[in-house]
C-alpha cells in the first residue's frame, strides 16, 4: 500500500485562493451556490468525499479526461466537479428528490449522463453505461457498500480504478468503525486489489477512502 | 422491459435516433447483464455518426429519461404522504381523546392536569401506590403524541418533494391533507377549484345537497391563514381565491414538477386585494 500525501491533482483541478485560503477548484457552471473566482468554482472538501481525498493528497489514480461511472451522485455536488474535469461521466442515483437536482446539474454539462437507478442492480443500467470505464467512483453511504463496489466491477477496465468512500455508520451504527472497515476491505479483496486506504478525517468523520483496481 | 429492446442490446438498438421518447423509455426500462462498448456499437449500427454525436444523443436521452422517471417516482410518493398524514391525524385525535381520559382520571386522584401536556406531566410521575395504571396510560398517551409529532415531521419533509408549489402555498401539512382527501396528487390536479375549495367539508356539502343547511364555503383550506385570518364577510372570496391558486399549484406539481415562486406572489397579491377592498368605504 502506498503512503499518500502529495499525489498530483487531476488535470483540470487546481488550487486557488478563496478568502485567503488555498482551496480546490474546477472550471464549470456553478451548481450549489459555491464561491467562484472568474471561471473557477470552489470544490469544498467538507461537502465532498472525493474533494477530501484530493485535499489530503491521496493518490486516486485520476488524471482528468477519463470515462467515469459515479455511484451515489445525490444532487450532483461532487459529480459536477468530476464532470468538469473528466470525459463521459455516468451518474447513478436512486432517490428521486436528489436526482431531480442532478438532472438540472447535468442539463448544462453535455458529458454528464444522469441515471435514476439502483447501484445494487447494475443490469438495469448495463445497457446504457459502456464497458471498460476508467474509474468507478462510489459514495453510496448505504448498507452493503462492498457489495455495490463488487457488483459494479463489470464496468471497470482491467487497469481501471475504484475510488470509494466507505461510511462506517451506514454498515452498522453500533460497531467500531475500524472493524467495519476491515470487513468491507476483506470483501472488496475478493474482486479488487486494494492500492490505498485513508481516513477522511477531519473532513468526514468515520469515513474510509479506498482506491483499488480489479484483480 | 420494453418489448422493442432485445435482451443484451444497448439502449439505442432498433430505435429511431430522433424518437427521444422511445429512447428515454428504453433507458428507463431496458436491461442487460453485461455492458458493451456501446459507443462503437452505436456508430457501427448507424445510430450515431461518431462519438460526439453518440454522447450528445445519450445526453439528451438520459436527461429526458431521468426527468420523467423522477416525476413518476415522486408521484408514487404522494401515496406515502397520504398514508402518513392520515396516520398523523389518527394519532393526534386518539392522543387527545386519551389525554382527556387521563385528566379526568387524574382529577379523581386530586391532580389538576389537562390535555396532552397534562398527560405528559402525569407520565413523568413516580407513581404512588394506586396510580400505576393511570401513569402507564399517560405514558402511552405521551408516546402516541410523540408518534404524531414524528409523522408531522415526516409529512413536512416529504410534501415539498411530492408537491413543491402546493406545499409552498398551502404549507406542507395542508398540502398533504388536500392530496389525501383527493386520493392522490393526480386526482387533486384534475379537480375543479370549486371542489378543492370544499374538500374536507363533504358532510356539510351533502347536507346542503339534501336541502339541509347552506352551501359550505370552505373545507379543510379553512385552516389556512389566508381564510381564517380574513374577516368573516370576505372569507368566501378568500377561500375561492386560495382554492384557485392551490388548484393551479397542484396542476403545475403534477404536470411539470417545476417550482414556480411567482405563484406565491400572485396568491399574496390576490388575498391582499380581497382584504383591503371595501376598506375605503368604511
Ligand atoms: C453521501 S450521499 C452522496 C453525496 C454525493 N456523492 C456528493 O458528494 O455530492 C449518498 C447518496 O447515495 C445514494 N444511494 C444510496 N444507496 C444507493 C443505491 N443503492 N443506488 C444508488 N444510489 C444510492 C443516496 O440516495 C444518496 O443520495
């Protein structure tokens, strides 16, 4: 496992000064009232687990320009930044209310494809999402996060990356997060080689970031 | 699965590239086990000229499909809302009845309490000998009132998703009541505004139709500040105006689902005019 800390940012993500502080930013249409600086808009690590991974210097393997399948897109906060820097971006969300906002976010982003689907049922979108995507980014915060990642392995190129935020409380509120993460990783290892893990504190408590590649 | 999509086919297969409706429904209803290199397949089969063309069509179809699917799913949520608001009313009614029983009983033991708050007071007591059964009943009463509060929070959080405009104009709870009384958002959207105006006043309406009593001017919308807070001689017009705007709001919610804040302003202005007219001649 690699020690993270100073991995380069994907192309299209930069650090800019907002209110005197160096923050992540991408170029695109503003989405959720985030501060902007010219054509750059702030990517808030506190509101985005992927943002937190980049802020922490984790090596996600994302360079920019890749084809992405994003699971758990919610109202599109994070996936809007992903679409700013990636190529074709498929965004899966199963709750209708956030998906309504996601559609609005996608409207102005021609490379963002919103899908109201259940990430536990990949066969309901395998006729739309292309094979061999470069990255599966996952933030579903629901019970069975390892299972979701494994079920969606079929979309990933052999050299592709799974970039997942695992929320301990979604699996079991009562158990020790460390034990929960161990179980999740053990399950993931059936189908993936885990390349790096990192706690997302202080941005997100009891969340583990996982970067993995198919095995 | 849509009949026109063979198993193991891409979302676009055998469909006319200009037929966005069919493409959208294929996205929503289709399925296959293994993904393929769909962009190449689409270009080979002449669905798209090149990759850019493919992704442009995919974008149009996914946005349309997801917009429609969201609307349909939210409509199904109106039924959840209907049950929740009915359950909320049941819990409140029963909690109030039980609270009355509790205060009567407590009175016989020398305590002076009233209402649900009174029942909570009794529930918090360390029961003295002979009071156990009363305190237990008071606990149940308080729990039922808590359940009603939870249901109210649930309704308040769900209603704006189901009917954003109606919830903004009526408030989430009244919006849910109207949906429940009509049987669903679609039924409400299809009602004439005169019917919406007397929803919840069916007993009075039927009495009137039987020739007993006057025609009711307002049903459950009476609880709205714009009717209740208007002076009695203008309540009829206020109820009519409110019902008219709520009907429009329900239609926008059902047919488009877009939030239209200008509806709020129109209603505010209408009511303001009703309340201030005639003031000059006073
Ligand atoms: C923590 S939120 C995601 C936030 C989002 N990634 C962001 O940063 O903007 C988790 C989302 O995953 C969605 N979700 C949970 N289980 C899912 C499933 N099985 N399929 C699709 N979406 C799911 C939830 O509805 C919720 O919107």
